[in-house]
C-alpha cells in the first residue's frame, strides 16, 4: 500500500526540548505518549514505543492496583492516579504497592483527558 509508513508499535519523532531518556515516558503535544527507546538530544530523530506493557516509574508513596488508570506527571516524569490536569497514558496490569518505584502498565494508543 502506497500510504503505509510503519506498524505503529514505535513511532519516529523529533526529540523535543530536553531530549529523551531511554526508558522514560514522553508526551508529544496533547495526545501522543510513548516510552523513549534511546537517550538523544533535542532535535534528533528517535523512536518512542507506543504499545505494549512497560515497567514505568510511579509516585513511590502511592498504591496503584491492576486495572486502574495511570496518568502522566510530566514534571515528575512518572505516572500517578491524579486525573486533574494530566493525561491518561495507560492501565496498570499488576498491583504496585506503596511504597514502590514502578508499576507495570499497558500503554494506551493515545492519551485522553480524564473526563473523556
């Protein structure tokens, strides 16, 4: 097919201000979230993983249960359960205790506002 570009499990982006850090989430615009596959400087072409299950940083002093929505805290570069002012980026696939540093999360195809 002439219009096909790539499968979509990883998407090529231009690293934004601050660049990317391998294994850390990144929100591009309002709706494209993924996990950086490599550490690169701003302006460099790189891939972000957009589907699958990842182990991602979370607010340590927070319990997240399997099935709960995870929201992206762009300042802390981690997920939490705070819907207000943040984007839903995944769903926990296993319980993560308080305290713990990470949660196993299924990435959602694109972010959405909490009210959506």
